[in-house]
């Protein structure tokens, strides 16, 4: 789920670095993934180094010149760090301010006082769904992780019982609900109605989020028992403070970037002309970078000053927030590099070529194509764009409702089984302190549940509407 622009991804998908045949390219993909998994699990090599080696192995197996394979990996790493990496850093600063000022303690104490252990997973999926509505998946993670980790630790909950519902809420929004880039691109490609797609997307998202979130988290907690990583869980700073920010101002600060990005989403819907001054203003105000940067600056006053911090103390807090995420940034960036190597090798185009002879229903075809491209490239947005482009001609004879369902089928397929070629996989792994096997049993299975349950809901709606 690497945070790249739709235009960039679409362009990247059409620039293969090799002319290898389908069989050779398929073997190369399997070889690259196998190398990564083997180096991490068998030889205990750091994931950052394993992803670099795996990317080069993929390029070599595909017959690509080494310099082009390196260029693809570097471009993917750079684009990921430039986009997602900066957001992770800003989110870490905001999270540290939230923790050191006692603001996170205020939120956690309030939630624990008002929600029992049975209600907590449901509360987390609801909060994540609302927060994830207008923002990218990665942004939602960096905003919610401090709360998830603190709730799990203070309330003595299983991290999976709390974390999986939050991840499910964010992921469902990312794949199914506009104004996320994937759904918007699919709506444009197939000529679907945005309002109908949004309405039906919510109908599909609710049962899907419930099953993949609170319900599945019960089993995930049994399969994987991990504690919140101590290096990422803030200490209870408020015990040493004379005062801390109020609940209202703390929540307002956390939701500020969400509100700013939501205004951009609303402006995109209300104002049709991309060149209109209002659209241009909100494109800037609602960009993830500006929204999080604004929240950090505001947080220095609403959180830091409210806790009695001096300017020096605030500066120290900001400095200390960046060290723990260095490893996360490198791994997420390398995951983006591996994904870009796959895309530039022409894997997405290979899947499209192979699927042209399939004779099945349009909704199921769209889902299967998106699944195949998602598995091969690791990018939900690439899968959505490619699948939408392939099945777009079929939408011409569809009703408005079924055109919207076609978009949702593509979105469901784009979320299927996130694994080692997805930067989001490594992001979740590092934040939750899991190994590769544990991440596959929890995060990857959760993503698959979202894809399958969501598609089942789409098919049921297609029969009823």
C-alpha cells in the first residue's frame, strides 16, 4: 500500500525493465520472493538487506540488466520514503508529543473508563473506520498506533485483539471507499457513479470490517500472542507531570489532520473543476504532508504547552521521536523498492495478458485480475488501476448500480493476501513487533478475509439490486 500518486503508479506499470517471457518472469517473481523469505527466516538477515538482495535476484532472474534493476529498486525506495517515510516521521513526532505530554494517557484512561473489554475491539474498528475514511492507510497507522499500543498495554489486552480491528477498519476504507486513490481511479476508468459507489462501499465495508476486525481478532489473539514493542510504547509520562492536556483538546489535535484531509475530499467531490481556486487551495491544505505538519506544530502548543513544556523540552521530545523509527523507515522503503522492481519488470502486464482469455462474470473476473496483480506486485493501487483498465469496456452495458459494484469488486481483489512485497506488510510487522510468520498469520489473513468477505457481499448485492 505504498503511498504513491495514481499517475506515478500508472506510468510505472507501463515501463518494463525487461522483455522476458511470461514463464521466465513468473519464475523470477517466485525466486525473488523465495530469496527474501529464506534470508529473513533461515539466515536471520535484517529485512532491509533481505529486500535489497531479493530485488536484485528478481531482476537477474528476469534477465534485466543489473543497472536497471538497481534503478528500479532505488526509484521505488526513494518514492516510498519521500511519501510514506515523511508521513511516518511526522506521525512519530506527533505521537511522541502525544505521549510525553500525557495526552495519550488522557485518551487511554478515558477509553478504558468508558469501554469494557468486550466493547474495546468494536470501539477500535469504529474509530479506525472513521479516521481512515479520508486518509491513506499509512497515515492512519501512524495516527492510531500510539493509542493501540497504549490501550493494549494499560488495559492488559492482547495486542492482536486491539490492533487487528484497527487495521481492518483502516484497510477496508483504503480499498473500498473513495476518495482513496484506488477507488477513485477505478470509478474514473469504468465510468461509475461516485455517490452510488460510496454508498454501496459503506454497505460492503460494515460487515466486512466487523468480520475481519473484532470477529477475526479473537482467533488472531489465540494464534499470535505478542506484547506491544517496548521501544515503541511510550512510558506513562503523565505520572511525572503536574498537569496534562484535557481530553477534548487532545482528541481535537489528533483529529486535526483527519479533518484537514476530509475537507480536501469534500472539495474534490463538490467542485468538479480541478483548476478551480477552491480545489487548488484544499489540495494543499488537505495534503497528508501539510495536514500532519500542521498537526505537529499545533500539537507543540495544545499538547506541549498544556503540559507545561518549555521550548527546550519540546525540541528534545521531537528529537527523541525520530530514532526509534529509523529501522521502520528503511524496511518500509525497501519494501517499496521491491514492489517497484516487480512493477517495472512487467509483472502487472503479464497478469493482464494471461487473463484476457478467461470467460467468467465481469465482477468475478475483475476480482481475480486484481487478486493476481496484488499478489505479484504488492500494490493495491497498481492492482486497482490495472484491473479497472482491463474490465472497463464491460461496464458500458452495466447499470449504474452494477458499475459501482464492479469498482468494489476490483477494490476487494486489490486487498488480497498482503505479503513480503507490500510495504504495508513490513510496516505492520515492525510496529507490532512480530516476526514474518506471525505477520502472515494475522495481517495477511486479515487482508484476505477483507477481500473474500467483501467480494461475497458484492456478489450478494449484485443479485439483490
